[in-house]
C-alpha cells in the first residue's frame, strides 16, 4: 500500500509538469528503442546466418569445379582444343572408397541448354542430380514432387523447375502438365521449387545464379543424353570444354567427423589434381566463422544502444536534481511532520523509476515500429523476441534506479530546518 501510494503521488507530480516529463523521458524512449532495434537486428542476423548454413547441411561438404586462371589464358590463345578441368568420376570413387565416414557421394553434372516454350526461347542450366540431392540439401517443392530413384534408373524424361522459369516464360496453366523442350527432347515437369528456395550464400556455394534458370533432370539421363563435352560461344568464337562433374556433395555420417572428412577430401583432391580446379566448402566451418563475427556484432550493438540510455539516464538525473531544488520546502514540510529519510528516498526514487518506466513503454512501441519499418524498407533481417522486450523494459527500469539513487539520497539528506527556511 505504501509503494502504491508513492506511485500514485509520483504520477500526480509528473502530470503537473507534462512538457518537462516528456522531454525528460525522450532520452529513455530513444535509448530503449535503440536497444530493442539493435537486439532485433542482431537476432535477425544470427538466424539468417544459421538458416543459410543449415540449408546447405551442417553434415555436408560441397566441392565445386573451378576453371583455373591459367587454363583461361591458354584457351584464349588456342580455341581448337578441348579444355579439360574440374572434378572427375574417379574423384567421387576415391572419396567413397577411402573415407568410411562419408555416407553418400552425390555427383552433379551441369549442361547449358536452350529451353523452348513454343516460339519463346530461354537459356537454362540443366542440372543432372540424383534423387538424394534434394533430401541432403533440404530442397522441397511447393508443387508436385522431386526426382525419384526410378527416374534416375530408367533415365526418365522428367524434370523439376524453379517457379521463376514459369513467370519468365509467361506460362499459364498447370505446370505438372507441361512438357519442356530441352534442346531437342521433351521433359515432363513433375515438381516446381519456390522462387526463393535458395538464399544468397547457398546460391553461391551451390553454383546457382539469378541470371540463369535451373532445371533439375535425373543424373543418368543428363550423362547419357547430353554427354560430357560442351561447346559455347565466347567472344565470337566457340569454346569446347569437358567436365565430368561440376559438383560433388559429400554427406558425412556425424557432425563430429565433418572436419576430419574435409581434411581427407582435401588430401585426396590435392593428390589427384595438380591444378587448382576445384573449391571445397564446409558449411560447418562457415557457421563457426560467421558465429565468431556475429559475437563481435552482438557486443558492439548493445554498447552503441547503451550510450543512448546513458545520455537518457543523465537527463533524468539532472531533471530530478532541479526538481529537488524546486520542492525543497515540500521536503522540509514532510520531514517536519514525521517523514523519515527512507520515506523521502523512496518517494523520489519511485518517481524516477516511474518516469523511466513510462519512457521504456513508449520506447518499446517506437522500437517495434522501427523494426517493422526497417524490415519493410531494407533487406535486413530483424526478429523481435519476447526476451528482447523483457530486456528493454528491464534496462529502462534499471536506468531509472541507477540514475535516481543519487537525487533521492540528496533529497533525503537535506536538513529539515534549512529546507523549511528555503520556503
């Protein structure tokens, strides 16, 4: 009851000077909004990193074929020969036979082809994959199904496409009844992937570009029908290249064995490839390095937000000190009629905390609005969590306590006689 009465009295005192109370709370409002926004941005960045890495698979190791720079120079001078580089079938066999911790080795072969929609022609990357490829990389269609074992076994003319391919071709109708003309052959669409199935990091690692369309076809069908040699037009001349495998996805049995498997794969490829015509990506190591960078981010952001709260707290303390001078006679009268130093301390401390709490509430509303606007106007990830709201409110109240103790104690230690004379 005592605390309730002091709280009611604090609200009345603050209401007498509405403009001053509002200006006093501005520092807290912006400070709490900053804390909430920074925490939301940090949490959003953490989740975005985790989602991107998990999409690649924590227990996966992804190896991509890369054209060596020296080969590009030679090829510019001599266009008559076939350029050979990248991963091979032998690489895949060696990894399977040498490393027992590798559960599966998934080969990928890419072919650039034209896709025809009646008279409309679209350039696409035909990607030959095994059915397990979709499972290991957590790729799920929103329509239809992915490739199955029988599709690969009998080299069935079926494919899985991205939704953007349909919009680019201005196709209207049931995609699962569509027969795509890839090169000179027709393939029935059995599944459609979402437009944003892959995030930026995943696209880079998996060799997916927004400028091209991916069409997923059974691996055996691509090898059998399109072959390994590819001719493309470059700088007015034809370039001939032969790449057996453009990508190998190695699925490891346990997360603990991922690093050891990566070292083993590196040793095998170093022995088999004299030229640096491959690149190994270990999502688990990416996750660890990103998390270390995120830790620095999580330390810096609260410090920046804390400075705003510090300024707000100093503002509250200054206003309360000025308020004590104005209310010196009131303090003297309260002490004269029996109020103890503790009563005066509680009175001003609760008034300060009330002021900070009100500022904290408005700060949370401003912070939520800021996060919403930030997400709508930028590509930043920001996630509000219940603990962030609790943290912001707790910091606001703590600021009121820390910066209210000194003014409250100063009011309580006034000499009652001196205070009454002041009036």
